[in-house]
C-alpha cells in the first residue's frame, strides 16, 4: 500500500498545483450555480406555479425550497461527473509529457499505477464536489430550507456514488486517450452533453416517449433522480402537510424526474440505488479488466 499511497499523494499534489485544472474544476460548479440561480430559477418558479391547481397557492419559502432543491441537485449531478473528467486528465497528461514512461520503468506495477490514478481522481473529485455542496447548502438556507440531517447524509452518499461513477467512467475513456486534442474533445463533449442525457439540464419527462425509454437504460438517469429525491424529500413532505393533493405532488415529481419510469413502470428509489450502485461496480470492474489485459507499457 506504500506504492499506492505515494501515487495518490503525487497525483493529488499535481492536480491541486495545476491552477488551470484545479480552478476550472472548482469554478465550474460555482458558475453553474450562479447561472442556474440567475436564469433558470424564474423558469422553474413559473413551471412550478403552472403545475398547481387553479386557485391553489404556495408560500415563497416552499417555492424557494422546491426551486433551490431542483437547481442544486441538478448542479451536483452534473458536476460530480464533469469534475471527475477534469481531475482524471492527469492520466492523459502523464502520457503526453512522458511522465508515464518514468513511472513504468520503476518497480511499480501497471495495476498499481492504474489504481493510483483512479483513487487520486476520486479523492480530488470528492474534495471539489463536497466544497461545492457546502456552498449549495448556504444557497438553500436562504431560498428555503427543508432538509434534515438524514437528508444531508443521504445527499453526501449520493455525491460519493456519483463521484465514483464519474471517476470510473472517465478512467475507462481516458485510458484510451493519448493527446491534448483528444482530451479537449472528450472534455467538450462531456461538458456539453452529459447534463442533457442525465436529465439535469432538462427533465427527461419533457422528452418524447421513445427518448425517455432510451435514457431509462442509462445509469446517470438514476443517479440524478436519487439526488433529486433526497434533496426534495422535505419539500414534498411539507407539501403534503399544507394540504397539497396527492395527485398534484405526484405530478410535480413526474415533471422534475423524481419519479422515473422504466417502460411505464415506476422505479422506486431503492431500486434506483441498486441500479446505480451496480453500474458503478460494473464500470470499476471494466476499468480493472482493461488494465489487467494490458501489458506493462509506456
């Protein structure tokens, strides 16, 4: 474990010393929060108000908690994956710079090297994402707080699993990259596209039935829905307490993807957790398999 520890320390140091990678990964969630709060908050408020029955109203705190929870959960669902791709770029940079060659001529095994990249990327991603979560909690406090300690604990676990998912996915993809151009291309594609296919930028409920069914096969859909459910549990509980009809609450859950359906069958949160957790284990297994089939090389 000494070799692993040294590699993790070395990789984390290089990431946090690289101001470009570090500030890009840290600023991205902050920029998204500002953009979401500035431009999307009103859209979400209007959408929420339109979903209420005629003559039915909700107080500002409840609306704020609903909108804030939706914004923050979407931000974190995206950031855990996009930040992982940023932190994992060191794997490719070592190939480009030749540092990988220096590491492979040492007694360090290829499998140890691969594990070092994975664990350091996961650790760096968690540091950035938990920092972003702390800022998001401050935002939620001011717009409408309905979280309990149990909710926060569940969200912390969600962020952990989403970060592992992003790290495993980026590790698999980055293991095949070997140039700066490829790094830039993959980063652009992930940043632009992941938020849409996981339902963070736009709820999957708004897509056509065919696309909804396709996206129901993707694990990111369930990871995003899990964090939304945990972030908004208290809001929905308050809705029931103030007299919201059950069908209205369920309609809101449908509209923001707290309810996910697999071929018209509602997926329970426990099943979501199993599916998403299983996908994380599968991706990590694929990453291990890739390196176990490779010979030690530069």
